[in-house]
């Protein structure tokens, strides 16, 4: 099957450091792909390059056959992007923000109303629909950002820590929604720190460390490679990122306070 | 015109205001949200009207001496030049600050993931409709007066066209300046070098401006140089052609056609430039302005314990100097007052009060810097104010550290400026040192007074501080008036005492300076005593 997203030899350099270093990956359509990695490992940079929000230094990226740096608008039409920190016009209400996004994306009026109302109900933000976005809690703002990114029924959903700040009910609904998108042949790629989410939702996982993918595959394959068939994703993650034995660090930390 | 472009253009302005007020306690309650929505809608109109009126008043004050003394070609040239340069400078600064706000508040972030090219148009329209176009009021009083006094309606037509042209030029220059000073930002490390880079970039720009302004107002340059340029060069030479095209050239058909040709040529050139630089500035400063966290090799902190005052002053230096927009704000008062001072020196010193005239005109810098810096030094705290209030630091320490940093910047500006102007115009004497000394004393006591006042006005539970945290425009205007009053009291008393003691101010300036120094010093001791007893509740 042809990959929905294909990345080859991707480099991204900021001043004197590489955020991404010879990165290769393929994401198939109809799959949920999780990107895991510690802070500063390059997850956000990768997702932004895929979403045509950032230029790469070198290498190639293909999103449904399109190069995001050459066909920015076409790629943005395909993608629904949820940023790590929800960025919206805070002086608008969620309702006004959805209308603006729908107008810019040129979505049919009848479809918009139905989609907005069903998502607003499902994520439980009906009573905040007329408030300033700036006055909402982080979690509610995250829900508004998620709804806005899904309004055009995107072919590819890119979520950068999309589950951050969500209550368990909303997280469960979002997981189900992501699954249903994948079943309809769409591609979901998201980064997360929450190993349980990655383990329960993702078909494939890539572990990113210092700008490189240190391992990728299904959960079973990762377990097989780590040599511990009974281990969970957190243990595999810590082992592959060289943080398996944290005891000396924790010990030294405790000592620094005792002294 | 696409309605979403106009919607976004309006939103970019509304959002800036909302971001500034959203954390103020009075706007966070549910009840006030409806009122706030209404207020935000009115904000654009009120702010535009206030800008227009202030520009028109300032421009009118600038041309008043010429209205009463008659209008030969040389004098008309002066007015034309000064008001148009004033409009250009206003546009440059408002454009630079507008792009700066777009970048720092990430105002195009929400539309970045959307397939929407209209964002670039929206940025340009937003600035022009809600901000930049008000600069036309800086030229209108002169244009209307000359059109009326000469009975030539073409002056009105060309006057407005060239006003718009210079506003567009200001937009272009301002957007480029911002792109230059904001740098790329990606992956830059916080440290001495980044502070230095940012400061050097800003100083280079301000230096260029200072030279530019001094050049324009240099004594004798305008009346001697500009009216002597030959036709048709005088219609096409950038900037110096404005007095000819607008005021002096179009009384004949031949002149009218040449002026129209020059106007069309520049209109096309400036439009292309404005569109191109807007696109570049949006891409560089706004869309690509955010840095990412990336992996770096492990490093350790070298902690060195310093004294509390030194570490507080270093904190001020860092939070102000590492943000280009703060550095620019520190220099804005000087750049704005410069034309007035030079105008006073060139045209207003005929009364013959020697370097006292210079001292009085430099007091305007003192008043503006003291009020403006006090505000900037408070606002630069941003959300850091919550941390500052949570630490065991006395109000006195906060006031002195902020005043000390303000004083440092003010001294760097005022010492060379006052000595150069006095030395250049009147020759040097021992008493010249008293001019900057008095200005520094005046700044010291007024800035301590202002910062104390602002700090006491801020609720202890504040989580953020911005220009609107202190009660809005009316309070800020009142602060300027109060600063002017407290700074002028010692000056007025010294003038009165000098006249009472010696019978003449002009012949005994040193008596005046010594009296003023003593009174300023007494005022400084007074505010130090007041600050020592300040407790924030």
C-alpha cells in the first residue's frame, strides 16, 4: 500500500543544532501513528514540517504525493492540525472561531452546523460556546482547537500532544473518533507523552530521540526488539532512549536536598 | 474585497487589545464579558480618533508660527517638509510596532494551519485601516491652510496623495526594520551575546534615524538647499520633491502635469514596494518568528551569588534588552521629541536666553522619558510580576532597581545630546555640565515617584502587567501631566528666585542652574524618604 506520509533523509537545522537528523518514516493510510520522544527530541518540528508550517533544511517529505514546502495550501487543505499549545483568537468565542475557520476552509454551511454541534456536545463545551476563548481553561481551549481542526473532515489529522489537558471522558471520545477516522481510510499522526494512550490507540509507534528515530513498528515488534515480551511501552521507551536505569539520578537528586 | 480578509484585519487589532486586558481582574468576571465585547468593538474607533486628533494638534502647533509670520517659498518649504517627515516617522514607528505585536503575540498563529493566502492582505489592511491612515492628519492642517491661503485646490489633492505615499513608505520601512531587529529567533540561546546582538541591531537603526532627523532639521539646510534645486529634478528627487509637488509647483499647467507624473511614478513604486515588503515581513517576522525547543548537549549552571540590588538591576537589563520591542520603546521618546528640540534650537532661540533655552527644551525629553520609562519598566515584567510579588523583596528594592536601570539609559542618551547641542550652538562653559546634571537629578526623583505610584496601583494578586493594567489611557495621560508638574516646580521656582535675586535670568544662568540643582536634590531626598516608608498591601 502506498504511504500516506513519506519522509526520507529529513534534516532540520536551527542555528548550530539539528532538530531532525536523517529521519525516515512511512505512515500508511487508515492507520494511527504515534510519535513518542522526550522533550526537545524533534516531535513538534516533524509534525510542523508534515503540516506545511515549517521548512525543512534537506531531505524529502511527501503528504499524499504532495511536497509540503512546494504545495503549502494543498497540503493544508488535506491536513487538520492541532498545535501543542492551542493558538486561537482569544477575543472570539468558540462559535465565532469555528465560523471563521469554516469560511476560510469554504465548508458547506449545512455540514458545518451539524459537525460543530455534534462535536461540541460530545466534548461537553456547549456552555462555553459564547465565552471569550481567552477566558476558557486549557482543557476547554484544547477541545476548541480539536473541533476547529476537524471541521473540514481532513484526510490527515496531525495532533501535537492533542490529548493534553483533556478529561478522561473527552480523551475516550477523542480516541474513538480517531479510530473511526482511521477506519474511513484517513491517516492520524500524533505525538504524545502519555504511554497508555499510545499503547491503546496506535497501530504503529515511532520513538524519536535527539532528532532520530531509534525504533519504529507495531507494539509487538517494539517488544520483540527490546527483548522483553512482557514489558510495557514505558519500559521500552525508557530503554530505547537510554534512560532505563534512572536510580543513580534519583539517588543523586535526593542527596542534593539532604546535604 | 473578501469578507474574511476584512474580518481578520479587524480581528488582528481587536486581539491585541484583548490580549492586553484579558488578565485584568475587572475583565475576568462573567458579567463583564458582555461589556468587554462591546468595549472591544468601540476600541478601534476611539483609538483611531485619538490618534488622528493628537497628530492634527501636533501638526497644527508645528505650523502655527508660520501662519502668523506669513508664507514665503522658503517658509512654506519648511512646513511641507517637516509635516511630511513627521507623517513618515509616525508611520515607520507604528508599522514597526504593529509587526512586532503580530510576532510577539503570535497573532497569525491561528490562521497558519489554514490554506489561506488572505492573511498577508489582512495584515496590510489591518495596519492601514485601523492605524496607519490616521497619520494623514499629521499633514492635513498644513495642506488645508496652504490650499486655503493660496487659493489653489490642487494643493489639497497632491497633499493627500503624497500623505498616503509617505504612509506607505513608512509601512515599508517599519516592516523591514522589525524584520531586521526581530532576527530569526530560532534556536538562539539566552545569554550575553543574544542581548548584545539585539541591542546592537536596535542601536544601529536608531542611529540611522537620529542622523536622518538631525540632517533634516539642520540649521539653514532646508531654506538654502531645497528651494535652489532646478526643474525638473526638484519634482522627482525623493523626499525633497514633496514641497514642490504639493505646495509650490502646480500653479501652471506644465507644473501640474509634471507633478501628476511624479505622483503616479511614486505611487506605483511605493505600492509595489509596500506589497513586496509586507509579504516578506509577514513570512519572516510572523510566520517564522517562533523558536522551537530542540535537543542540545548537556550543560551545567554556574551559580554565583551576587548582591540583591545588583541581581535586581541585572534582571531589569535582561528582561528589557532581550526583547527588541522593549529596547525600541526606550528610545522612542527621544526620537519623537528630537524634531521639536531641533526646531526650537533652529527657530526658537532668537529670544536669546542662550543655553537656558536648550535646557528648557530638553526638559520635554525628561518628562516623556520619566513617564514612559516608568511604564515600560513595569510593563516589561509581563507575567513575571506574579513571581516578583511572590519573592521576599521589598517594594523599595523593586522601585530602586527599576529607577536605576531607567536612569542608566536616560544618562546615556541625555549627556551627549545636551553637551553636543549646547557646545555646538553656544560654545562650552563650566556651567554646561549643570545642564545634564540637573536633567539627571530631575529624572531620578520623578522616575522614583512614578514607579512607586505605578507599583502601588497594581493589585498584589496581579498575574500579569501591561499598559492597560493601570487604568487605561486616561491614567497614562494623567501620569504625563503629573510628571510635567513635579519636574517643572523646581524649574519655575528657580526662575523666580533667580529673577528676584539678580533681576535678570539671561545674564545669570549659573545662579539659575545652582538653584535648580539644589531644589532637584531636595526633591530627590523627599522621594527617597517617601519610598523608604512604602509598604505594599
